[in-house]
């Protein structure tokens, strides 16, 4: 059962074995696994329930429907835009389907530096396999690589850079290219069409428009989740009280720490260590139209500039990126005629994104308004230098791939480079928040996992240190920046958390 | 933000230079005007004269947004549609209506600041909507390049909102060679806001 509370009206008072907060890559997996084991599960999702029939492929309609703050969520100083899902299925509804397991050197670092000896590849193998099967993860076929990815692959190979065609979670993809705005064809195997229906079929009650605002977790007895029925503008239409023995918090790395802080749970580390995987798009313009927005948006992955074996803390990857008119316009510097001089070549545009495995750390704190936490983040000098270096390599690959001009999107004075230009000019500019459109789609690590309660929020199974029966199962539990697309890691850790809860039997359920 | 303190100081602290005095006097006058303007919508609401409740921006704000958007998306092409000829502003209004007030609440104030920014920040004694195209562009450039971080942030927010309204209009797509969505309009399950 998936029900929009606003349509039903009134308050929600429910009792369950488990209350899951959030329905994205973590929450949906936890809910489905727990419901399949016979647990009585209630899922509270703040966003709305949209289906493929609602996905119109139009930015003005889909950005407000699918994204937190209509895609305009920002860090407190406005320097970084954070794109996070806000709907049943969470960010998996708009993500671009890269499907990577946790890089082994990252797991090793988590084991050795964060006192998590349990997190071995062998221990996670079952969860990875289960998640990949349910999401139908498979290699992208050569004939599915679109024009932009093919061009960038050739450019990268000409330069001798390491890269590969990745795996994805799509089934019977029609290659329309609108993954970012929700798949109109149900080909993307997001949580919306996989784990959420599976949870529902197993008896979970999934409520949309249900904002959790506080968790009560007394030392003994059932826990309670309190909140409100809200519409998309945040207006309150009723109250929510869910009583459950176990709570799984999976609202994402911004909302989860906010909720714990409002509840006085989790200790002093809650909300700290925010990593963002900050990214900047460098635009290339080809002589002829390439219509880069058609086809699978991301299939090639350049990993030349990240060596996690050597340095698990930093590096960056380059990923092709296309977009639709609004997203392209936002990423094009300037305004008026100067801006339009680039936009008129939209059909010839293809982008390459530098995505940083960031050392820099920020924080999340509860703001004055519910749903509007304060997100602070500043790139440290080393990360700024890496971002600049990555942008230079983006320009290099774009030219090698046949682009005739490249635009580095410095906001005050756009840097338009033609073939043969000195690419070092990029590094001589000021690369930092506020000088470039920097975006994040991977906020993480704000309720980090670790063996030491003094430096972490949850243990190796996602349970709050010192608070039995309250778990976190989203990207906020990553002990450090992941350095890779996070969907599969998030889902696998949530699967592991769910099976841990199941294994603890009546202590945590019933 | 290393330049914020000095910028704020230069705007707010007494100064002995003539230019500084004029700047301060201009800012004071503009802030006073702004304060009065803020009273007007409240007064209108009390007298039942406020615009109908199904729009986010009132008439004055809509006019500022329309002119602002026209400068943001100016193409220079003689046959390009004008913002007024499209639903671009109505689209932005609809998006803002659907936002949490905690997010959208500052937008009317930002538009008001744009309207009064020529006297407030540029020592030009004219409102934004009374300026010609070149004057409006100069005013917007002063926002874009301002030393005050809040002005640059507000500029980017408004710029992005204008692009959202404009480039989601089908009549703009042929200008940039975008082929448009593949899903037929009628197939959309729910009507847009």
C-alpha cells in the first residue's frame, strides 16, 4: 500500500514493528527486506508519490516535483547547489544509474581507520549481490553508449587516460535521455519501481507527504516518531504518530542529522564531517549538433586521476554530462546576449564533469525552519587545487574529443577557450565556492559509522551508539567520502542493516 | 568571505570623503524608500485590495520580474519572442507557489531590492523598471560582480529562476536547437501546476 496522506486527510496514528523514515536507496531497501521477513513496517516519506505517468520530461515541472527545494537547495553561503530527491524513491528517481560497489581501498580504510573490522568485502558480498539482482545491474552495452560518451571516450583514449564503460540499473531502456527528470518508461530500476513496490507487496504501509520531525527513544519500551502530514509547500494538514520497536532513519545526509539533532539523539558527532563530492561542469561545443541529451547520459567513466590504493582520501573522476535547456543555462555563465551566444549552440553542447573525492568537511545543523537545515561547507585549498586541475583535464579531453571551443564556467568572467589555448589559464583563475557553479548530488557522512562512539554516530550495523533500536541507513553513515557513485553502497549497507535487525529477532521487532 | 567585512564597513561606517557621504546618503534614502514600500502590501492586504491569492508575486513584483527576466534572457535576435509574449513569468510564479515559504519567502524582497538597487548601490536615482535596457544591464552587472556576497548570491538565484521560466517555454527551444520532450504533452498523468 502506497498512500498519499494529504488525499486521505486527517491524522495518522499507527503502530508497527519498524518505522522507516525515507524511501530512497537506503530506506526502500530496508523497508522491503524487513517487510519480506514478516515485520510490520511503516514507511514515512516527506515527498510525494509520483509515477512514470507524471514524468513529463519538462524541467519546470519535474525539478519542483522531484528535488528538495525545487533543485535550489544550497549551502548557507550559496556557494554549492545540492541536488537531492524529495519523492517516493528519493534520489534514485533522478539519478543517472551508475552502479558501483564500494571501492575495496575505501572499505579497507573504513576497517582500519574507523574501527570497523566487520566491513569486509566478504561480509558485504551477499548484500551487494542481492541489491544488484533486485536493481537488475548489468554492464552497459557498446551499442547503448550515446554520442557524447562515445566522443569523450575517444578523446580520453587519445590522451591515454584510464576509463571504462560502466554498469547501470536499467531494463529495456529506450534511450530517451531523460533519466534526470524521472524515467517516463519505467526502464530505470529506481527504488520507485523495485524496492518500494516490493515493500508494499510484502505488507509495508508507505505514506507519502509524511514529514518526520522528532524521534522519541526512551531507554525502555517502544519508540515513537512524531511528525506532520504536509503538502509540497510544507503546509501542515495533520499530525503523525507512529509507535514502533525499531526505527530506521534513511532521510539522507542532510535531513537525517537534522532529525537526530531535533530529537537530541546521536551525540556530538551528528551533523559533522559532511562530504559533498563537489562537481563542476566544463562545457564543450562541437562544430555540428550532437544532441548530447539523447541516449544514456552517463556510460563512460574516466578514473585516470583517482588512485584509491595509493591515496584513499583524495582524487577526482571525470564523467560525461549533458542536460536540458534550463540546466545548461544555469551552468552557462553570464546573462543576456553574452549568455545567449553560448546557449544558441545548445545542440552542439556536451559537458564533462569533474567530481571530487573531497577531503574538505562541512556540517549540517538544524535551521530555524523545518526542512531548511543550515548546511555549511568550504573547500580546503588542496581540494580547490584539485578541482582546478580536474577542470583543466576536462578541457583537455573535450578538445581531444573534437570540441571546437570549451567554456570554463567562471561566473564573473567566463573563460572561453579555443583549440590551442593555454589551459593553464583555468588554474590561474580563482576556483572556489562562489566563483563557479559548483553542485553536489552526493551529500554524505553526517552520521558516520565507526567503532568509536567518540568519533562516530552509528556502529557497523548502523545502530546509534548507546541507543538500542534506532538505526541510520543512508549515505550519512559513510565514514568518509566514498570517491565513487554511492547508490549501490547505500543500498548494500541498508540491506545489511535490515538483515542485522532481522537476525536480532524479537529484541527489535514484534 | 574575506571581502564581506570591508564591504559592509565601507557601506555602513561614517566616512569623510564626499563620495562616501553621497553613497551613504543614497543608501539611506533607498533603505527608507524600501521600508515604506514594504508597508504597502501589508496596508493593501488590510484593506482587502491585495492581488488574488492564487498568484505568488503581486502585480508590482511581477513587473519587476518580467523586466528582469527580459534582460537575463535577451537574445539580440529580432524575431525572438519577448518574455511578455510567453508564459515564462507565470511559470516562475507557479514554481514559487509550490515551494516551502521557508525557501521562497525571500524572493519578493530580492525583487524589491533589484527595483531599488540603482539608488541603493549604484548612486543612480531611478528604479530598475524605469531604466532603459543598457541601464538595466549595468545594474544587473553590478549585482553579478558585487563585493557583497549576498548580492552575488541573490543575483544567481534570480538568474536561475529566470532561466527556469524562460527555457522551459517550448517557443524558446527552436532558438537553441533543442528538440524537446519525447513524451506527448497529453500523456502527462497530472496537469502541471
